[in-house]
C-alpha cells in the first residue's frame, strides 16, 4: 500500500501541496483528478522522489520512500539498492496479482 500523510510542497513562495493525504491499496485503481495548476504533477514528482517534500511522509508497504534518498546521500549505495529491490519486489507481486498469475491474493 502507498500511504501519503500530510505532505506539503512549495515552489518559491507558492504553497502547492497543502497537507495532502491519501492511500492507494494494492490491487485497486486510484485516480488523481483536478484542474490545471492544482498540484497533480507536483504530487507525482514528490512520490517519485524528483521533488523532495517539505513536510509529511510517503510510505510504501510501511517503509518510508525517502529512506532510499537518505541512504544515497550518506553514501550507502548497497543499502539503497536493497531497499529499492524490496520496493520493486512488492510492485512485481502486485503486477502478478493483476495479471492473474499469482496463486494467492496480495493484500
């Protein structure tokens, strides 16, 4: 599960994301809708780590997504790769579930 809790993001003096929270469950479709300029792209960039969030948390399966960025900054590349692999393994399980290849449901 992807869990976003109270994230805030700014571009210059403009407050783009204000206390955004959401949950996206595995095996379910989550849609992000909004008119131009309300922060959809900024939210996605924040989820991908392209734009660091100012406050709040982003977790995948209970693990902070920012953890990989912090490990890289600390020069711990092996640990960052292991964390990325664990996150990737979770996505592969979700893909297998969606395609019907999984023998048991992923919850």
